[in-house]
């Protein structure tokens, strides 16, 4: 069903784009490095493991403007991320996306609404984490002056695992009689977000944002963790840890705070320093934290 | 309009140079207090205070779009002139203005389109030009009432030669003042007299919508 929706969406938009109007092309290269404090989303101290990471992605697309204040962006991206201390989490990704933006008037200072749809594929070092992704989002933004811009949005992510598990957990001896679905990468979540960005006189851009997540998250732990197993929506061996851990799909609410400073280098390049802090409240289990620091070089080719 | 705003003008000096044999000339020298150097691309307009006037001759000129910027950033034309907005980029632009002196928009067009399309500027004032796709693109068209108008060079100098002796109002504007302000001063030019009007302006640093990309923003810019 999802695949059909994606195919139909892109067929219609591509037809419009190719036949009705010309487009403005773009291509962006991102190279990122950083550190993530709790990569497996570990709940217990012994499960928390950090890792440095390196990543790169290339995205390209076209903007079409069928009406004066309406624009459509078609884009595709490919990327790869490697975790230096946790290679089991390495993954490559492909994504195609389209967005429709409507401005309520002309110019830079008019409110705008953006509706986005995207579909992607992630191939991980461990097959069990392979998945197909489908995202859609609705955002509104407003530039208040040359320096200040605010935005808010809603998004939904649907993930579908694509590989069968190696073990049937209904046969695990320590919780006889309890069975669970076995693909933790089958999940959904929703987010509400708000952010603001402020450009300093020297061109540096400071941004801050908050995101509230409600839905599923995947937590990895050394077995057995009875309370996780009892409340998990799905369980599987975590291929990122070579049979050492289980990954659990849990219901959670999360508060995610972020701040970043983007330093321009000419018109087409910038170096971004970003910090994210996340607090997950897992239903009936408890809360745990994660943080991430990254440095990203972004260049428009 | 804010006239003679003291926040813009911190020093004004008029020096008289008496050089026999010179025709009536005025040199306006504008200094940027912040940069401590000459202020380029300031507009200086002289308006005779006497009853006589100088015929204004409209012109045809263009403001090009090159590498997602307007070229030039400040264009000076007499009232009644016509301006075209060619697109020398290989992408599309959508030029517009909301300014009271001239409101228009030229919907999305590409290279070699609209080269013969002209907009007429019949009302004096400062017209702010933007692109509806590329938010950082910004340019100004200064529509002058007088034929005696010039932009300062990179040293902050604007020269006026062969002036008719008499009293003039000198109006000075720079894009860092925005569209709502300018500085005016009065000056008298005598027969065979050359004068230098030195002005130091205390302007806020330029603040534009940022063009450079970020990893957190949507990708098309």
C-alpha cells in the first residue's frame, strides 16, 4: 500500500514537473562527524554505549513553481554513516522525497506551509535493522525579519523491517508462554516540533528547537531484561551486537532539544556545530537519556 | 520619510576650495564611520533650491541577475526611466517589489526571457527589489527627481561638474539606511567655485537574509 502511494505521488508530481514548468536544480553534499552518547538507546547503565561517527550524504533535486506562490521540490538523497566504536550500527540510506510549499503572499516575509512526503530504504551492517521508511510532514514557518525565523511542524514516520529474525522468541525459557512479534523495525511515531533561528550580523546562524515524539523507539539491551521483555511490542536479536543483545520495540514519549551554530564559508558552504539532548520516557519501564554532538560541513555544489 | 535623522549623521564638514579658473563643481565625500573608509554606492542627489530646474532625461537600463544576486545592488535612474530585469543565471527567478514608489512582479522566468520587458518608474523614491524564490536576493532602485544624481565610487566620492551657481539641497541615501530614511543638507555654489562636502555617516552594519546553506534547513535555496 505504502509503495503504491509513493509511486503514484511521484508519478503525478514528476509529470507535472516535466511538462508544465521548468525547474531550478540543486545538489548538496553533507559530511558529518560527531559523538553519540547512547547509541543503542540503552535503558540500564551497562547497556549505554557511546560511539564516534562519520557520515556523508549527497542530495539532489529540482524546485518547480507552477504558480506564483506555490512550489514543488522533488529530491533524492544517498548517504552512509559509520560508527567507529559500534560498527554494527553502520548503515547506508537512499531516500526520495517531494514537498509542496504554499506561500501566503509574495516575498521573504510571508508565512509558508510545507507538506512533505518521503520514502526511503536503510541497509544496515546487521540485516535485522534493515528497513523501509515512509515519512510525511506538515510545517509552517514565518520569517519575522532579516535575522529571525520561526517554524513549527508535525511529522509521522512509519518503518517496516524487511528481514526475518533468526530466532523465534516464543521458545525463550525465561518467560514461558509470552510471545512477541519479532520485528522491532516495524514501528510508527509522531512528532511535534518548534524551532527558531537567528542570524547574527556576521552571518552566523544560531538555531534552537524542541521536538516531542510519541510512538515507538527501539532499545537494545543485554538479555534478559524482564521488564523490557514484558512491555516490549516486539523483540529480536540485535544484529549490531552479534548475538549479544536483544533489541526491543517500546512505546515511548520523548523530549528532544537541539541547538546549533552554523558558520558560513562563502555563499555555498557552511560549517555547522550541533548538540542534541533527548529524554525518553518508556511506558511502564522508566526513562533514559541520549545526547549527540556533531560537526557538519554542508556544501551546495 | 525620516529627513536629517541625527542617528545617521554624526559629522558634517563643508570646506571651500577657491581655485580660480575652475568651473562650478561639488565633490561629495562620504565616510562610513564603522569601516573608517569611504562609503561606496551611496546615492547623492542635488536639487536646486531656485526656481530654475534642469530637464530630467529618462533612461533605459537594466538590473541583471547573476549567480543568484542582483547586479548591480543599487541602480540610480531619473524619474520616468524604464528598467529591465534580465536573467543571466541558468535557473529561474521571480522579481517583485512592494515599494510604494513602484509595485510590480515579473513571474518566474529563465535565461534570455524578458530581456525586452521593461518596468517604468514614474514616481520618485526608493524601490526595493526581491526574488520570490531566493529570499536573500535584494537590490534597490533609486528613482530621482533631479537630473543631478550620482552614486559614490569605491572611495565614497561623487563629483558634480558644471553646476549652475546657486543654492542646492543635497540628499544622501545608502541601502544601510533602509527605504525610510535619508540625510539632507543645504549648500550654495558660487561662480567659479569648487566645494567639497564631507559627510561621515554612522550606519548600522548591513544585515541581509543569510544565503549560505545549513544542515538543518530545507535543501533548496
